[in-house]
C-alpha cells in the first residue's frame, strides 16, 4: 500500500475541481463532472455508483484515456476480472499503446494463472516502449529462468539505478544461481544507496555478506531474504515498489496520489492553459485544522521558530516549531507527517530544553540518510539525532558546537566541498563557521575560512557565479555581503566588486533565486526602509536593480514589517514567484503576500489567493505537504503555526526530483545532494535551482515533456538524465572524475583500451598523512614505463598506432613519449613494474618470468579461501573486504599468501601481483585531514618472525598505478623464519587483486630493446568512450573506443590549450614544451613499424611505452583546479608554486607558447551546455 498523504475528501476535491457537492444533474453540465462524481462515490465506498459514474465519464469524453484506466482499476478493486479485461480491450482499441491498459490485462491474466498470456502482454508493452520498467519487472516475476530474471532486473537497474527493489531481487536470484561474488556486489550496492540500515536489517545484511564472502551463497540466501523483508518496511523500498507495480485504487477514503495521478487522472491535462486562467481557479486553503498540527499558542513577539523537511520520496515530512514563553524558554513541538496527518514524534531524552529558541533546521549532519534536527537557543545549539525509525534522540555530548550560543540563523551546506554538511551560524557575538569533520563532530574554523561577519540578519547560499562551488550572501544592518568561495577552505568578501555595496540595499531578509531563468542567481532583499530590492545578476557578474520589479514589490509591501521571504513557483508555470511574510504596521492588514512572476511585466500582487483573514507571520517555509506537485506554505508567528495548502497549482505540469548521493564506498556528496545545482530543459523553458531540501520541484507550464535535467553535484561533477519522469529519483553516478589519461592500442582489428597512464603525476592534489595535516603531491613529472603486450599492438599500414585520450575532468601536459620494441624468446614473459611509488622513480627494468609459481594458499584475515581468484589473469578479483565510508578507503584488511616450499630459497624472490585500485581524490583527501578516525594505510608487507608474530618488513610496497597493472615486489631475504613462507599484505586502500605468482632466480634470457621512431602525432577533439565494468562486478571501468559521445561532459579548466594539429615536435624530448590537452581531446600517435629488425624464430615482440608529463584534475579541492595555469615545469619547487617562481621565460619557451598554445577555452560552453543542447547525452 502506498504510504501517501491522505486528506479530508472535501478539501482535496477543492484542490482538484471547483466544487464537489453538486447535484448529479448540475455536475453533468460540467466537462469533468462525471469523473468528479465517481471520485466522490469512491471515497464513500460506493463502488457500483462509482462504476456508473466512470462509464458516464467515458461517454462524455471518450478521448480521455484516464477514465478507461480508472474504470479498469475499479473493476480490479471489485475483483471483476472479466469486466476489467473487457474495459482494457475496449480502451486499447482507441489507445493501442496505453501502458496502463496493457498492465491491467497482465494483472487479469496473472490472477487467472495464464502466464503465457501475461508474458505476451509484457512483451507487447516493451515493443511499444523499451524503457517500461513495469514490463521488465513483470517479466522478472514471471520467468522461472534465473538467467532471464537477471536480464530483466539488470535492465531495470540501468533505467532506474536509485530503485532498491530490483537490486534486492537480483541479489536473491544470484545467490540462488550460486554466484556469490555477484550477489555480494548487488547486496553491497544497496548499502551505498539506502539510508543506514536499522538494527534488524543490519544484522541480516551482515550475516548474508559474511556467508557470501566465504562463498556460501546457499547458506546466505535465507539472510538475504530476511534483509529483503526488513527493507520492505522502509520508505526507500516503498518508493521503489511504487515505480514497478500496478497502482491500486482505494475506496473509503480519498488518496490524492493513487486515485488521481497514478490512475492517469491527470488534472493538468484538463486545466486551463494560460497562467492567468490557472490563477483564476487556484487558491491557498488554510488546512491547519485536521492536519494534525496542534493549535499552537500565538507568539506576539519574534522569534517564532519553524523548520520543515521531507524525509523520503513518499512525501512524508518532519515539522518542528516552537513559541517562547519567556526569555529563557520555548515550548517545542516536533511532528511527523505520515499518511497525511501530523503527529508527535517520539524523542529519546526529552524534547524540552534550556534557552529560548531562535532558529531550527533539519540537516543530515552525519550523512546516514536521515535528517537530524538542530535547534539554536539563547543557551546554545541543541541537536536531536534522527534514529531512522521516526524517532529522535537528543545528543547531550559535545560535538563541537558548545560555543554557539545566541545563534539567530543556521545554514547547512557543503562549503568546503568534502562531502558533508557544514554549519554557518549567524550569532549575537558574530558569525561562526563549523566545519563538519565527517566523524559526527564539528570544528569551529571561522577565521581560517575568512567568514567573519557581525550582525547578520539573514543569509542564503548558492553558486552565484556558476563556477561549481557554493557561495554565501549575508544581510546585516550595513547592507549586503557576498562571500565568494575561493575553495581550499577560504572565502573572501567581494561585495564592492560586484555592485552590492549600496546603502539602499538594506533590509531584514535576503534570498538567492533565478527569477528570470537565465541560469544566474539573482538576489531578493526585503524589509528595508527603502522598500524591496530585486537585484539581477548580469553576464559580467555584476548585480543591478530590476527597477520595475523592485518598485512593484515595494509599493505592495508598504506598511509591512517583513520577517521572511522565499522564491516559490506557486502555479508551476516555470517561473519563480515570491512569497513574503511579516506583520502589518497597524495589525489590521494581512501579513502574508504573494507576487506572481509576469516576466517582462514584473511581479503582480496575487495575495487574494491566500486565506482572507488577517494572518501575520515571522517565519516562512515552503514544502509540498501533500506531495501533489504544487508547493504549500507553512508559517509561524502571531497567527500560530499554519499550513496553507496550494489548491490548483498542479493544474500545470511539474516534475519532482529527489537526489541520492552515494554513501558507503563513496561519500563524495551528501546523501540528499544539498547544494547541488539542478538545471532543466523542457522545450523553450530553461530553469536552474539550488537543492535545499530532499525534494526539488520544477513547474513546466503546459509542457508535457522534459528533454533533460543536469545535476551539478556539490563536488562539481555533472550528471545528465534524459527524458526524466515526473517523479524522478536520480542516483549519483559512480565514476572517477579524475584519474589519468587513457591508452588505446591498435590490435590488428580495432583500437582497444589497454590501461591508463601518467599516474605518477597528480598536480595539486592534497594528501592526508595519518589523518592529520595536509601536504600536496610531489610536483615532479610522471615518468613511467608501461608494458604493451605484442598481441595488443599490431602494425597497421606499416605503423604502430596509439591513441592517448583525455576523458576525465583534468588537463594533461604531455612532454615526452617514446616507444620501445622488446624482443625476447617466447619461452619467457616480460613485465615492467607498474607500481605507484614515491620519487625518485626507477628507470626501465624488464622482469623475466619463465616458470611462475602459484602460492599454495591464499586467504583473507578470516581464513576465506581466495586462491581460485588469484590463479589466472581473468579479471576475476579478490573483493572480500567491506566498503569504507569513502571511495578508495576501506577498513583494514589482509591478503595472506603462503608461497610454500617453492619459495624456500629466498635469495632472489620476486612476487608479481596484478590488480587495480579505486583511488581517493583531492576532496576525500581533504576530508581525511579533518579526523583521525579514518586513516590511509598503503599496503605493507609482513612476515612471521621467530616469536611467531607478524612483523613488517616492507612498510610501503606501493600499489597498482590505476587499472590492470602489474606490480613487482622484491621479497629477497625478507623472511625471518626458516620454513615459513607466509606473507601478509595489509592495507586500508581499495585494491582489487586479479593474479598472484612468484619466481625464484628469474631467468636471464637474451633481450633486444629497439627504439621505435615516432612518425606523426596529431592533437584533435574526439569525445568520450562508452564504459562498462570489465570482468566480475568488482572489475574496473573499461572503455569502448568505437562508442563515442561528443557532447560537453566536464567543466573545463580555463586557459590556453595546445591548438589542434601536428604536435610531433612537442613529444621528442622532455623540455617543458608540451602538449596541453583538454578533456575530450585525443593525441593520435604513429610509430614506424617497418624498420625494426626481424624476429628470430621462437621469439616474440612486446613493447614498452615511456611517457613523461603532468596531469591536473578539476576536483574542487585540487590546487589551481579551475585553470590551466600555472604551467608546470621541470625543477619547480612545488605545485602550486609561489609568486616568486615562474614558468621559463626564455625566448624558446615563449615562442612555444605563442606558436602552439593558442586555443582559448573558457567555462561558457559548459555553463550553457544544457540550454544549448550540447551537453553530453549519456
């Protein structure tokens, strides 16, 4: 059953239609009166009467498919399968592609156990629409073949990655098919997506994971099913089931979501199209009585406190409000809205607290998926942790907020771009910035962030300059202060330089919003002695007053003391309107005003749509209380706490978007995506909004289709979704935003992805050292030798052809490239050491292997057998460790190898390990500097000493440089106990091993190394390869060179890049005259294959590629990540370097800059990509 918000029938019907209690004769004169009457009968459980009314509705309007659908559902409710089938077939004659009618037929056949007919219906649905997830889900439930079930469920996961239901069903199916690793992978993926598990679910989950790690899928299956049953009780699961199953009709009460929208009774389709007509029929109704909100005593003096938040995708929400009874105490109310009615929340530890409340905010500070409650008082900030079961627990220990008393405003956002919500607090004694440490605590860091301010009355956050990070605007007695985010933990005030230093720009309230849909955040200032000011953000990043709109607002608000204001699209026409609350000077005029956005005509006062009583308010919050697609108004103040329900704003179309950031194993963004920027394109309509709550709604006017939405996550990563649904849940895409350039080789038939390269350069990336301090990566260039197997590089028209592509959010500075042919007897294999190690980097060493030995045993720290996964190079990986909080960081885990008797002589013993690493990034490294709870431990090697204890013999053995790399560990003379050849590799890094073997006394076969002459090098634009997981579910992302998208993917680092064309001279030697390549660029390199010596009989040819250069990614916490400059060079003391250091200024280097680096790239293409239709199409 849907967990939807139910309203008193008569009130809800007023929302959707103009009247309900008319005589049937009167109703029949209205275009939709028969359906209206049917819904009334349905609410009264008069099913026969409802049936007759729906039939009449079909007669009145036979072209309205929703009436056919409704009648079908009614027959199903009455368990009259024959009539349901007949009506569905009747409707399909007129509407042959209508999915709900086909779904009705399928349900009828399933009820009759006519499985073949039901399957045929689902296949027809997919023929009509290959993206219909309900059809795939139906087939998954029908098919007895586990393989077919998997195919259907995987398709749903591809189409709806945020949905938990197919992942749970797939984990069950894979366990039944004895595929332990795959079952574990999909079960583990749920931990990344869902809010933190409650105790019963967590216990079943852990038991299942333990058994799957031990390759016991049959034993794990009951626990997977138990976990599935527990998850069925969660809002996340219920939302997912609603997407996949047949919507039900309910009788005896009126359910807005199920009986109107999900029955295809699309109210917007029958509403008037002009916005002015909609405003004539819509209104706001005081729905406080009957909502469960208690009759709260009026607060005749500020402050009144109000906080509202959605807590799931089902429209359920929490509400906190309080009123003062003295200067040292307030009476608090914490309510939860479920099934349409607010009721008190259970609070462990007492809701009452010392001090008078000044502000309240819901914020998921610990990133567990549940919004917590922060209440600021005259005595400090009180925190209530959300337990995830509808209750809260008061936190009494100090979490770093003890010094925050008399905080009048709280703002939660990820202001240092590290994946969690920080707190910026405006206080009586000055503003305070509290950095979220990611471990459940905060650290006051105001001075370092340069966010000092005094006397702030109001503030807001948003990306004012659209550069990918969040800025803060404050309003105090002196005016506006705009704090620009400089990244790396610093802001600076720029009001003067952007036109905001004006004595007229004063007031009591300030808010960001894009009221003219140009993609730039504008500023509303209300409550000033000079009236209301609306400041338009210009293309040159200056703010100028909109004189017409400012004058209109000021005239309407004259005589009113403004306390709060917000941008809100009340009629879903796609343009931000304005709501202002306060008190009238004489107490007789209304204190709530609404202004409709009329475009070039400014704003029109439409306060007549509000309840016609003298409501006064100090606080305003906007939320869709009944989840019906139009936003409602909550107020608190002299008139008490009130709910003003929007009745009719959803006559226009809308889309509701809920973001889900990945948690465990990722944590690059907060779970709700607070602070993300969402852009929407629907025909000629473009909108941009900043995410400030769980649910973000966009009005569409009469447009029925959204072309695309683009999310710019708080960490700066873009994600585009095409053709989104009206209730679109968007899961953060798991991908690397930075790593290194990609290497493709011609294998005789096509270009194949081989591996990534230049891993030893990560310019400007900070590192966490034992959880404390920050140092930047070494500034020297990457110097690496990569092995290219001979079968992967074959001649093509007399050339060996390579492609080096830049496909991630980074800039490549490629200074030198060399190719060597390595000829050797085919009885031996050769390898290079592709290990990440600190400089100085080793030169070219070729390791020969003739008779590799496998370990006799391989286990993890719990004794699970891992040897089968390490015996062959097959892209099947050891992945027996749990996810950590962050990408690239796991709990401490072990790989224990027993080399056995073959390693008895360790005079010359080399261990070869092949695998790949999921790295951290600059922002994660920044987060790690803030706490000692999480620690990076590079792989170390231990052996058993004579006391029988593990002893470290190699403190840092290094790790694979990216994807599919072989590393070589010298174990010669490392063993401390005769006869014991066990080694333990211990780390917290997310490394997946594919193959392990060792050699003793490596052969010394003859080798012939020949340089291969470079014939050409061409720089050009190519685009981005399609990607997929290679091998097992735990395999790395792999790339298909032949499947390319060419749209704008990343926000470019701005500056001058190397012009396209011939770049051969730039790769001949490492001289700081290099190729500067942008994301999407490709370097096509060809080497002469005709002049190499012939291979002797019984020999084979491999290759080694040497590269030298630098890579800088666009991560928001990478130094200088917005620009190509400062240019790196050999010998620079550090990166970034200071003003006293310069790129070489001699004539040769300056000539190189003028000749080659003439391609100017700015961020405009990225900013305008969705609007212009040039964004990458996933």
